[in-house]
C-alpha cells in the first residue's frame, strides 16, 4: 500500500502546456470575482449561523416544553392526592360528633386544615420559552403547596381517627365490665375483649353489638322467667284460697242444725177467751195468756201481749 508521500512522489509533474494554461487563467480572471466570492461566503456564513441559531433555539424550546410537562405531571399528581384526601377520609370524618371522640379538639384541627384556598392548576399554556419557564415555576410552587397541605391534612385525619378509636375502646371497656354476669352467652364478652386488645375498631363495633344483643336476650329471658314464676305463685295462692274456702264450707255443713223452741213459764196467771189479755201474779213471775188470736209475750215480772223475745232469753 503506497503512502501519501509515495503517491505525491509518483504524481507526474505538470507539463509545459498545463502550466501555461493555469497562468493564462490567472491573467484573464476578472477583479470583481473575488469580492463576489467573498460576499457569497459571508452570506453562507450568515445563513449557516441563522440555521444554527434556529436549531439551538428550537432545542431550548423543546427542552422547556419537556420540563414544563414534567412539572405539570408533578403538580397534577400532588393536586390529585390532596383532592382524594379532602373528598374521601377527611369528608367522612367531618360527620363525626364531638361525643364520638376522646378529644374534640382534633375535629377542630381537621376543620382548620380543610379551611384553605388551594392554588389553581393551569398547566403549560405558554407558547414561548420564557412563558414556559414561568409556568414551570408556578407549577413547582403549586406542587409544593399541595404536598405540604396534604401532609398536614393527613396528620389531622389520623388524629381524629386515633381519638375516635380511643373513645371507642373506652366505651367498649365500660361495656365489658358492666356486662359481667348480665349476658346470655359469655363468649360474646370474650370476643369483645380480644377486639379491644387488638384495637380493631370494626371488630370492636361488631363484638359490642353481640354483647348488647346477648344482654337483651338475657333480660328478656329473665323477665319471662319472672313472669312465669309469678303466674305459678298466683296459681298456687288461688288454689290454696279455694281449698281453704272449701274446708270452711265443709266444716259448716258438718255442724248440727240448732233450733229454738220458746218456753212458757206460768206463774199464777189466768187464761181466758176473748181479748186474750195476760196478767202477772204477785211475786214477779212471768205469765202467758191465750186469746182469740194467738199471741205471746215473755218477760220478768209482767208479760207484754204481742212482745218480742229478747236475744238474751231466746238466743236469737
């Protein structure tokens, strides 16, 4: 393989005719050709420079658009996280009442965290590089705002949940203690105790309901048993009363019937028809007389016609 030097060495020198032709072309070149060539070269440089500037500018604009798109995605993602929390867990906890949490201040803190004005999201709406760079700065600021307030709102949400769980556990412990011996099925209390230990709010709610249902079942059973015992006691009392009355009736029926026959003692009296008057004898003995119509009287000392028999004498 021949080297460059060898190639140059082996190149035949120009002939006399060629040298003359070159010399002749140099003599006939017009003077205006050199400035024209120079101007064309300068124009070419200007065109090349303009093309280069355009390429560089387009590249910078493309880079700004790409950076703005990245900033826009970050801001939109941060905004979506904020809105999800605001419209989800935070909104649900706003329904929680002060008596459902151990510390009511946590609800106030949640409301404060929500009472803010979020920045508007505009995206990459600018056309030029400078406008895009301004949009990038605004998007970065918006993303930072959303990230910061999402974090503080998440803390407020967690505080309410923790306070709500603490109140639920306290209530469940009270129920566990008061239900001792008052449930129909003691296994419900065992499940409640396990749920309290696990600090599982859903499990506590389920177990608490089971305990309350068991308390109600025992209360109902106790009331029914009490009513049954009362009914049995009432039935026994009624039977005993009926038996007593029957025994009294039987006793009365077994006693002999008593009759009263008046006695007529005579003491020096006289009888006679007609008006049926009676008279006594001296000495105060009782007398009796019969007249046209029957009548009697009895007494001490003197008889009274048509009189009644005193209870002390007749026994009636």
